[in-house]
C-alpha cells in the first residue's frame, strides 16, 4: 500500500463539484505532512490571498477543502460536527462484493438523518482494507452495456470526473 502526490487540479475540481452539489466539506487525506501543508497553501491562496481577489467565486468552493491525516480522522471530525458517526461509502472502477446502488443510497440520503462520507482514491485506487472497512460499496461507473459506443470497454476515470458523476447520481436534479 502506498500513497500518491497531491494534484492541484483535483483540489479545484473536487471543490467546485462539492460546492455545486451542496457537499459540506472536501477532505484531502494524506499521511504526508508536507502534502497537507501544500493543501493549506493552495486553499489559503484562493480563500484569503491573491486568488480570492481575482476569483471570489473560486474562494466559495475552495473554502470547503481541508487536509486530513487519515480516513479515521475524517470520520472523527464529521462525527464531531453531526454528533453521530457518518456512513462511509467507497468507490472503485472495479467494485466487487455487496454493492449498494446509487438509487438506493440517494433514497436513503433523503429519508435517513446523519452524514455520509464518500471516499475516492487516487493512483491505484483505495487500499483493500479501506474498501473492506466501509459501510457501503458503490457500483463502478460504466457505460450502459446496451450502448456499444466507441472502443472496447474502459472505465478508468480520473478521481475528479468520478466524483462529479457520483455527486450527480446522488444529489443531481433528475430530468
Ligand atoms: N484502478 C483504480 C480503481 O479501480 O479505483 C483507479 C483509481 S482512479 C485514478 C481514481 C479514483 O476515482 C478511484 O479510486 C475511484 O474512487 C474513482 N473512480 C475512477 N473510475 C471509477 C469508476 N469507473 N467507477 C467508480 N469510481 C471510479
């Protein structure tokens, strides 16, 4: 199990998707202190620094972003905000085991109180133990099998594209 380096464009695109769909916080999880410092620097530039004067709407999104050491820390911080442990749902381009559909989770989010932590990976994806420990596994996003489309099947999305699609499935307007 390894960790990946921070990608600036991921911070921006995850923040903007989160802001569009009403997500409360975007945690960038890395055990590497220097990388967490970089998250703070980038966020600071857009929320308080030069970036905020030139693009105030970007600040609205970037202020949702915060670094964290581990998923356990994320869950503790979310629990502290909502006074109950959150449900944790994981994503992968190749999910297996007991899977909860997007429609079912969308319904639960509307009927049940509490917070949801959606977990996305980078690099080779989430570590197996993170997937094992999660409360829910979401289906891999794929092209409709009824639509031939172009080229052989391929579903390896960037984390920011996957996150935007998942947020739209769970929180987007239908129709
Ligand atoms: N092979 C890795 C995997 O299967 O998760 C690819 C990692 S991908 C670069 C970055 C992240 O985006 C994944 O960890 C997952 O969270 C999400 N992701 C990418 N493609 C996806 C798909 N087709 N369905 C669901 N999530 C996807």
